[in-house]
C-alpha cells in the first residue's frame, strides 16, 4: 500500500513540477514577448493612433512600425491589459521601448517618456509663422530656418529625396518654396542636438506619411501634388473657422477653375502682404503679384499655409454644386451663392465693421 501511495505522490509531484515549469515558461515567454524589439535602438518612430482605435488595432499599428517583439503576446496583452482610455494622438516611440511602456503612454496620454522638446505646428501657419514656432522651442533663429528653406541646393536635395516635392518649388514666382509642405502636427524632439535638417525631415516625413495612402486619389483628381496642396491651403484659410463647409468651398473654387474664372480669394492677397484681416485696399487688390487670385485666373504659384488632411480631403472629395460664390460673414457663417446678385446681397446683409475686419 505504501508503495502505491509513494507512486501516486511521485506522479502528483511530477505533474505539479511539470505544470510549474510550463506556467513559468509560458509566463517568461509572454513577458519576453512584451519586451523591447531592440534595447539599443533609440531611433524615433512616429506613430499615429487614429480616433476610435482599440487595443488590438493599436497592436497592428505598432507591429507595422516594427515596434512589436511578439505579436501573439501583444494581442494577449491587448485583451487583458485593462486599457480603457486609449487616446488618439501622434506618438514618438522607439524599438528600445517595451510594449507596456508604449501602451501606458497611449492609455494615459502621458508623454513623460519623452525628455526632449515638444513642437506644435498648427494648420494655417505660413512659413514665417512656422519658423517663429520652431525658433521659440529650439536653438535656431527664424532667419536661419528661412535661409535654409530657401537654399536652392538644399531644395534640390529634398526634391531627390521626396516623391511629392517637385521642381514646382523652384518657381521664381513662389514666395516661400516649402510653403504648404510641412505637415501640421505636434512633434516630439528626441534628439540630443536636433538640426534644422532633422526638424525639416521630421515635418516632411509626416507629410509623406499622410500623402502616401492617397496617391491614387491624387492622380485621379487631375491635380499635381503641388496644385493639390495649393488649393487645399486656400480652402484651409477661407474656411478653417467653419470646417464643415470645406468641401463646398473647395467645390466653388473648382467650379471657377473649370469655367476659367479667377478664384477671387482675398486670403491669397492677404498672403502677398502678410496680412491676417479681410480689409484690403484697392491698391492691394490690384497688385500684379501672381498670388493675386482676384486678378489672375487659375491657382497661385504655390500654397499659402500649412494644410492638414481635412483640407486635402476636401479638395479630393469636394461637394459638387452650382455655387460660384461664397461669403464668410462676421457671425462665422459661410453663405454660398449661384449668382453675383445673390452674393452681393449676402455681403450687404452681413457687413464687416472695421474692427471685425482687422
């Protein structure tokens, strides 16, 4: 009997030990699978987490960016990790970070893992304003930035490196060659000693990331990249306060282009004189500058500000209407009209005061 008991005890002990080894081994495998892909690789990887992304989908995004060591382990963690407040944003990770560290940042919006500067470039900024924003955060002057962005040899280098930058930026009529090519976003600077070149590449890389998925749509639109960004920038400036109207505003401009009528946009004239209001003198409205879309038919030589995907999409997916005019009222409304008579009535019914126009 004792031999039988000893035999059963040994069997139970073996099973317990086997289960312990199996569970321990599985746990170690799981934890290892959540580790860093490469502890020594701190090269920044910009990751965009779209609105409404669940934990499992975020694992797919991280994996596509080469940040997941073991996808199976990551998927399990996504299910059991308790991530209930995942926040859409643009993050800067690296292969030296663990999956847990990245999910903590996404789940809390905590950017403490970034010890360097944060740089926000808003949509609607001109090149001088963009230079101001960068100079306020990083050790460069506005003049240094603008000189670099106007350097012909540097521009030619960028043309060779980026598919969406073409010889159009070398046009002598362009005010600022890289206007409209920097994507508006919040950037996190992870370099110890960032350079003007590295900051420029960071913003252009983000534009590349946005444009790459819509290459076919751009080609189907009939616009070149430069033309698309140019029109999108005008739409951005004309309707940024009423984003729901962007597709209709874009439709009006496309109708006018198709009918060979000047765009008649005050914001392009503002751009010439670096004004922000809507009150322009007759002398300014009669300027011979090629950005004067009240005087010249077609698009101006280039974009007039930074543009995000909302403005770009509004041009690619514009609303097809019979409208030929629109008017932005002081009350923040945009009134669309089919005839000049209707348009003039909208202007008369909603006049701007001198104070409002500034």
